[in-house]
């Protein structure tokens, strides 16, 4: 790993994997780190630990062993537990999730189960459209469900931002073949497709408490983001 994990995180994951190897032997096929700790350059101890355990088979005895190791860990691990067959057969229903893991992950222990994992393009396109349209509907529902103020609009934009970026990255890949990883590259790539993504730069400022506190300004920003989502949904529908 080019950018080492924080010491506490590394020691906890090592201890967790050591115990799985001791208790499960060859049934513990692979340990895969994904999410922020696999993606970000500047890693911190407060980042969520997203970890996938891939097994030869699933049984209550095996899950008991994993549970014991998990409870002994000194950090909270967000665990995804799959058999190898589960992994291969789940890419059609969770194509974006597994594409994201495939793009940015670290094989922490054991076999490389990700390099040859196939993500069907048709399933990816359909799921991308579903998720973007779901974002569109959630934005509207959340907006009309309560009286809005400056703080609530910021919270709403924060909640949908990373999901929108992830789906725009998939949309760019489907349309152009470009595989983009950083938020700024994805925003730029989506802009080149004709989607007005300028508002997303302002959402970045908002997330850093560096945007206007005025309710009117934040409403206008939300409206621009809603238009960006609508444009992305329309584009996904036509691929």
C-alpha cells in the first residue's frame, strides 16, 4: 500500500485477519479493504473501515468465528461477508457497488478475488439509471417533507453528494470509457459530456463550510443540483 494505514487501524486489521487465518484456515479466502481507506491519500483513524471477507463457504460455525474476531477488534469494522460464489453472482444486482470496490481496493490478505471479477455493462447501465433517478426522487421528497432552512438544505446536499458523484463516475465510464477516480476528475468528466456540473464545485465548498449561509443562495444551489441530477438521469436513459 503506497499510503500506509494509521497504526491503530493497521494493527486492528492485522489482528482481525490473523485470527481468521488461525480459526478458519483455507476457508478464509481473501480479505479486501475498500472505501475511503483504500481510496484516500491522507488516511485518518476516524475513517470508516470497510472490509470484505471472502470465504470458501458460509456456515454458522464460520460466522461465529468471524463474530469472535470482530468483537475482539479494537476498532469498528464495517464488514461485508461473502462466499466466492456470492461475490461472482452478486455483480448483476449490485454492479455499481462492486465496480467501485474493484476500482479502489487493497487485497489485504489472501487471494486476489477482484481483478477478474466481471461487471456486466447492461446491468451497470440499468443500475446507474435507477440510482440517479432514485436520487432525483429523494431530493424532491426530502425537500417537500419539511420546511427548509439554510442548515437543512446543506444537510440534504451533503447526504446525496457522494452517491451522485459515484453514479456520475459510472455514467462517464459508460459514455466515454474513461475510468475516473477523484471527485474533481469525475465532475470535469461529466461536464465534458454536457451535464452542467458547476454547482457541484459549490457543494464541495458547502461541505467545507465555505459557501454562503443565505437561504436564497442555498436554494438556488439545490435547484442547480436537481437540474444536474435530471440531466444525468436523462443521459443514462439514452445510453
